[in-house]
C-alpha cells in the first residue's frame, strides 16, 4: 500500500493529465495511484500491467543480452527484409522505364 514514509522513495514518475483532471503517481514497484486533480482525493490504487506488456514487447523482460542480442538483430533483419522487398517490387518498373527511355533515345519507339 502507499505509505507516506516510502512514497517519496518509491515514485518513478508523475503523470499530469489536466484534460481528464487526473494526477498519476507511478511507483518503481509497479503500482499506480490516481488522484483527482481538483479535489486531491485518491481515486484508485492498482498494479500497472502496461509496463509488463511493454517489457515483453521490447525484450527487456528477458534481460539486456536478449534485448540487444536477439531483439535488435531481429529488428535489423526485419528492416533489411522490408527494404529488399520494396526494391524487388520497384525494380521491374524502373527497368521497364530505363528500357523505354533507351529505345526512345535510339529512335526505336514510336511515342504515339
């Protein structure tokens, strides 16, 4: 639970949401407390599950070796596959355009 003695040492960040009238205190332990910004009363205290999902997504859940070794390598491979796929899609159109320009320059293509 949130105790005054450990609250200041346990706070990781504070999120202010003026449009919703909320103040969120996020603890290092994974707890979140929401306060009404106008009245200052505690609305709810609950565990944060979004941080766990995010750590699974970026690989930090498994440790730095996996995060930077496996996940970064997979991301680089995915980027390479995407770029080569774009090239394989575009290259035939570029070759066709080059061929037409070459034939037009040699006078072998009737532009009508």
